[in-house]
């Protein structure tokens, strides 16, 4: 349904997994169907200081690259 709502056959998907502490297992589960149909997927990992991209990198991926932004469920307090 998400792909249909995007209006794009293979949308570029940005996955924000902060609420689930950027866990790879959650990323794999949540993006499985997008990968299976051939969507390009990027992760925005900001739970740990060593994985936080620069503000310019975040702005570019969110405002210029992503056609679908998908946020994980989990700990809302951590996501903030």
C-alpha cells in the first residue's frame, strides 16, 4: 500500500529506526518487502554518535533523495 500511495513504481525509501535503537534485525524485517520488489533503501542511523550523519547529509537524504520515509516503532522517548 505504501508503494501505491507514493505514486512511484519503485520509490526510494528512507528508513528511520531510531525508536528501535537502529537495530539491524528490525531494519531487515521492516524493509523486507521493499527490498524484494527492488526499491533503493537507505538508513538514517542516529542512535549512536559514531553513526550520526552531518546535518547537511541528513537534510539532503530527507528533502532531496527520499520518496518514502518509514519510521520504526519502538521507544518513542529514544526517538525524540
